[in-house]
């Protein structure tokens, strides 16, 4: 029998409906968390990082690290394995990854009017203010995911076979509609639909292999022929194409590899291969704007991704919302000074390595910073090679700690 994918808004009776459908059809429920756990175990990536990749906006560092794309590739690979078994109900937003060519998976969306959802949340004990916030936060995560995959609203009808408004249908009516529809002949597995799963699995394996080498391209597969679409401009296109082909052609099941350029190739964004040996999540903190912006550009020329803030308060906020691995920090700044920033960061995020780079520090400052856990203390003006080498050593320490 066919499988079912159910995506949903919160406070729309989704869990109850899914449970009743699964019981009626004797289906196994596979929720997002099960897929996240499987991907985490297979690819050695924290579950929270995979979850954030789905529901949060891409990090400011993502254009250097391709972390979101790697997580998506991991999830596709896991989902492709699960799809080879029928009679399953996929409950959650990972189901949007099921290709449209896999026609024996019924895609269902459960949603309701916001006013109705607020009332349901209040019936569960939330205040109106709490209900609105929880619904808005949930919807924001869904929007981040669907826009990343399709550049569409998460409730857009084109993404689903059925959109059920649970404020207009009872739970039993919703269950009846889905269970009847999934048994229609049009949803029965066909040779073509089953082959689409095989193509999906091969494409996912290729994406994982490329992501593991730091590459980020669009991958399609059909009957063992892999098509790689390069979406960003690259100076030595033929060299990149050959490198991609060399990686992909060695994979089992690949009969041929073709490359092409995508519609965004001629835009200003540059193709960047992620270098796993270089830090690419670096935060630069300095109130000398021209200096720090120039430093960021020079690091980029050395394939090191960085973000820039101009005072201690911005740095502390950035650390809370992002995941820098290395921070290059000035001491003398307006507001919260560098020593206090270092103290707070090491207290809340001890695994971040902090390199002090200052033109005004004293020997006493150096001693204080090192006692607080700074990785290194450097004076301006600094040789760029010395700084980058120090950053690499700090990053190596982080990797050694994670190993």
C-alpha cells in the first residue's frame, strides 16, 4: 500500500489525526525526530544542528560552510532509505523532501485559521499572548523550511495532494478523507514511482558525497545518470566540473555524470568550496570599522568566512544567535570592553576560542585575558599570516576537542 506524508500547523489536532489514520491503516509513524536521530547517528552530526538546519534561517556563515545544505543532504539520504518500505506515515516537515515523482506517497497538509489555532492553544492553558507567540514561532520555522526548498509559503496548495482545514472538518472527517484517498488506484505504487525512489536515493548519496568534500551543487539522478547543476559563478569552471565528476563517478550506481550551469550562475555570488581545515565561522569584533572590514576581506581571500560587529554588546548578541567558533576581539571599545566580553563568552560558551587583537593593551591586560581563557593575545598591527595561522591553530583545537 502507499505511504502518507503529513505536514501541519500547531494546534490543529495533527497528532490525533495522524494517530487515528495510522491505527486505521496499520501504518508505522515516522516523525521528524526519528529522521533527525537517524541522520545524526549515521553522519555524526548533533540532532539540534540538524533540527536548526530545517527550521531556522541559514546562519550568516552558511555561505561559507554550506551547513544547511549538508544537513538537507543527510536528511534526504535517510528519508530515501525509509521510503523503500511502504505503509508508513511520515509526520512532520521532512516529508516535504519526498520528490513529486514518488507518486505513491500521499502528501497531506493539516492547517486551520489562525484565530481557531489561537483558541485551541488557549484551551490548552496558554494565555492569548503566549498562544500567538507559540504559533508565530512555529509558523516562522515552517516558512524558513519551505522557502529554502521551494521558495513558497508552507501552506501553498501546490506542495500537497490534499490540504485539510481542520477548523472546518472534524477529526473523524479528516481521518476518513485521508484513509479513503490513500487507497485510490492513482496512489498505488508503480514501477515508475518505485524507480523515482531509487533515483532519489542515488541523488541523495551524491549530495552527501559532494557535501563531505565541501561542495554545494544541485543534484538530480535518473537511471544512474547524475546531473550536477552549478548555480554560482566560478572562474575555472572546467576544473570544478572535472573535480565534481571525479568524486561522483566513483560512487556505486553511477553510470554517467553530466554537469551544467544553472540560471543563477552569472550573478555576482561566487562558488566557494568549504575547506574543513580552515575556520569559516569567525566573528571579528572591533570598533575600527575600516580596519575590521578590510580584515574580513583579507580573510575571505584566504577562504576563511567571517562576520563583523563593531562593539561588545553586538558581539554578545551575535554569540547568542549564531555559532562562531573563533572570535577575534579588540579590547578598547565603547560600552562593554573586550575583557568583559571575553569573560562573559567564556562563561556561557567556553568552547569558543577567542583571539585578542589589540593596539592598546598592556602586559596586565595580556595576563588577564590569558587567565580568562583567551587562546592568544596579539598586538596591532599584526601580520596577516601570523593571524591566520593562529586562527587555524585555534580551529584545530576545537576540532581536536570534538573528536
